[in-house]
C-alpha cells in the first residue's frame, strides 16, 4: 500500500481519505501505520453522528478541500457504500477486491472499474483519468 501511495503522490495526485469511521479514529489508524503523510486531508464521520453517511463524508471532504471539478475525482473503496456514496455525490469510483467486498457487490453498486490488487489500483486510476481526458 505504501508503494501505491508514494507512486500516486509522486504523480501529482491529491489524496484525501473519506472514511465512514469517525475522523479521529481514521487519523489514528493512518498515523499508526505511518501513512498519514501521503494524504492531503483525512476526513471521516463525526462522533455525534451528524456526518455518518458515506455520501455526506465524501461531500464534506470535497467541500473542505475546495474541490469543484468532480471530473477529476475518483473514489477508491472496497464496499458498496463507498461506490454508492461516490455515485450520490457525482464522482467516479474504483472498487477494490483486496478489501471486504467482492466483485458482485462492487459491480452491483455501480463501480466504474475494478482493481483486483493494490498494484492494479494505479493502472485503473490512470485508465479512468485517460477516459476523462479523451472525452
């Protein structure tokens, strides 16, 4: 995972976490694994439940970071709520099979593309970026 994060940041991608976990815990997890330095921001649910739906967390992350060009945004997630949240907000998504979800769950939710391994994520993101450029 760290190699992927290094490669994405080196290529100029802005990485933001949009987690359904409470933000404080998402931050602690990334700090524990020494991965927080790869992310421009770490956004998550609130402890009081006022921001808990995935679409709300994604929208919060986009707004907080001043992102208006949604054509440049790709949500990477391993469960249907990641993909559905992305669709609700109007951004593209990559479903990953190295997490908890399976291909059927992610495809049924409407993932734009699927990555089977961590190593494949970079290529899939590059493919989606090219699709956007070619339109």
